[in-house]
C-alpha cells in the first residue's frame, strides 16, 4: 500500500464510530435514533424509521411476517455523517423480536449507548443487553430519556446503575429542575447551560457560563432551581467519580447524559460528546493475532445472516463487520472456512429499508453480502494471508418447543430446513435421549414464528410447535453421567454435535442438580 493510501485508511478509520443502542422497549430508542439521523441530515431515513415502527410498510421486500407485525425481525444498520465523523448505528431489535441476532449484533459494535427511561430506570432487557456488552468490556454511554416527565432523581438512577448493573457513572450534564419544572441542563464538561425556550419548549438556547455558580443561570432558571443545582453539583464534585477516560474505555465507568429525545433536548450535545469520547474501530483477535483496523489488508467476519429480504429471490444477506483495511466492490478475498477465493461483487449497505450498492467501505463499517448459501455466522473473510477471527459467542436458549412434522413424507425437506436454519444461528436443535423427539431452543419467542413461517415458505413443510416448560439449558460435562438422574423438572437431551444438555423447568431444579453432581460441570453454552 502506498503512503498516501495508508494515510487515507488511517483517516477513514479515525473518523468512524460504530455503536449499538441498547434499551428496553418504549424507552425511546426509535425516537432517539430518528433524531440522531436528523442531525446527520438523513431526513429520509428518519422518516423510514418512524414508518417502520408505525407498520406502514412502503417497500415490498421485507419478510411477510415483518409486515404483518409491523416490526423489524432482524437488525439493520444505519449510517450518517456528522461533524467529520462517519457514524454507524446498529439496530438491536427488542420486543418480541428479541433474538440471538440481537446479542450477536453487539459483537459488531465498538461501543454502546444505553438508553434508560427516567421513570422506569433499569429494565429487564437493558440488563440482558448490558451484560453482553460488559462481557466484551466495551465502553457504555448512558442517555437518561424522557426528562420532560416526572421520574426518579438523578442520584437514585446513578445508584440503580451501580446496584443493578454494577457500573459506576459520571454525569456529563445535570438537569435543572425535573418533569414539569425542567428548564434545562447544565453541561459539566463544556461549562454551558442549555435551556428550553418558549411555552412549548420548542427552541433551545445554549449559553456559555462561568461554572454552575454563574449568576446568569440564576437569572435564567430562577433562584430555587439554581440553588438546587448548586447543591447537587457540589455534592457530585465532592462525592462523585471524576471523569476517567481509561475507566470509560474499559467499560468500568459510564458517562451519563440527561435529555429528552422527543423534544430533541440534550440530544445534539449528547451526540457531539459521544462522538468525541466513543472509540474508533477497535482491533479484533484472530488466529493471526490482533488485527488492527489500519492493517492494509481487508478482513472481516459475518455476524448475522438475514434470509429472504426479497422473497422473490430467496436470497440471503450475510452482514459483515469490516475489521481491517478497505473494501472495494468486486475485490477477491479468501473465504477461510471453505478455503476458496470469492469475489465480493454484490455488496449492500442497509440504510433503514433501502438497499444501496456499496462501492467502498472501511474498517468499522458493516456491509451486507449477497449470500447464495456460502456463508455461516462467524465466517472470516480476508485478503492475502489467512485470518480467522475468534468464534462469536453463543447464547443459552431460554424458550423451548417440541417440533413435529405434520406430513411424515416431508421429512427430508424438514431436515434440510432445520440444518439451514441452525446454521443461520437463530435456533438451536436438541434431541431427547429417550424418544428421539426434536426440541428447539431460542432466546426470543418470535424465532418460533419465523421458524414455522420459513419452514412452510421455503421448504414446504408444515410443522407443529408445542411449548415445553423448560427455562434453562446447561451443557453437562461429566465423566460418569447417569441419564436417570435428570427426570424431576428436567430432561436430558443431546445437541447437534452429540453433547449432553439438561433442560430445566426452573432455577430450583437447576440448583438442585448442580448441588447433587459436584463432579459435573454445567455450562451455559456448548463446550
Ligand atoms: P422504543 O420502543 O424504545 O423504540 O421507543 P419509542 O421511540 O417508540 O418511544 C416510546 C414512546 O415514548 C413513544 O410514545 C414516544 O413518543 C415516547 N417518547 C420518546 N422519547 C420521549 C421523551 O423524551 N419524552 C416523552 N415524554 N416521551 C418520549
């Protein structure tokens, strides 16, 4: 690579920010995403995000099931430019469409924005997603939303973050008044206040001040709110954690921003601070060591496969996170699992629902590759020498169903369907040891519906699913396994590779089994 090309690569990598927004349904993720896209001038996209939510589907190439339910089955990627940055937002679906895809998408992000409803605090889905991010040790930025409503006090929320998620926090700004009295926020980093103007709070005034004690704030917010602000910030200065970039980078400290997405309040300063603090594309580890994004050889891995975005073509799209170098349309790369060179000629980028052809992309970007059935989740592609990235994490299924084929003659197609869908990584298949029944395990209920729908649509097989009462799966490693042991509120099954797995109906049954089998190991995922 020439010196000039190297310089361009470095510049392109430096300006990229790839992150996911994690939250519980209704916290305001769609609203916030829409506002962020608006700042990037991507108005058309903002509209699309809204339309998707409101189930007004204009385009025809989303899965039928998606249209029927007005939700997005699998995550998409949105890209925009802002103040010299190229921003990639990875959408992580929530609601009933929560699935392993949601988790895996997080591996493609370099940081996460955790969105929290000021009244509801830390909720169930936030906890799950947070834990996946925390395991990776990526920086997490917190946006406390709906500040225009009555909610918990900022101090209580900080305590909740620490108690429930185990993360310390450092407020980057602080509300002046709350709920109906909210008149603005004080930006602790930039020493400025942002105030609502007018009765409908439709405009926002930004004013530089000389610290939070500045009398200008008193004039603008009134004596009462200013006194309160001073007291709270004094307390924070003394007792709060100082801002420590290294701790933020290690995921040990989360910067908190307060705002209101719907009123576009605090969103712009959040975005600007976030882009400054959030990491640029990070290296990933592989068989060839750590691969730096500025490595001139292109490399990347598939973290998600989405089927049938265009039902007429029955194609699949493999989502690839570029780890290093530059992607150019038509380039040849090594498909390391199969040991072949392939040409990347039909790459797509996902801007909400539109598919644009990408000509070039850089480390940190996500591209969608047309997949005639050659990719699997976790596949590594590289230019030049072989690079195989670390395996993607698998997740323990939490919902189970017994599956039967209505027409026994369709068994072959059924098997093909099962094989392909497990390859895509959205369902896990188990067989009971005693009766050879098939049990499916998933992390989100919607996967069952998608499974039924695709079995019928793509393989012509009608299946029947019967929910089973299990809630936990544990891979068991035991020299002297006694299958008769797992009968009470549990069942012994085998996974596709023949590993023993016990499905438990409840935590108590699981704990008892663990206590009674001190020599056995119970693993959350396959060994
Ligand atoms: P999602 O499920 O996380 O994508 O949440 P949405 O963006 O759809 O928002 C859920 C609801 O909260 C919607 O009715 C929004 O209008 C509302 N909402 C979002 N942000 C705010 C906010 O800052 N203040 C108030 N009062 N409501 C908000």
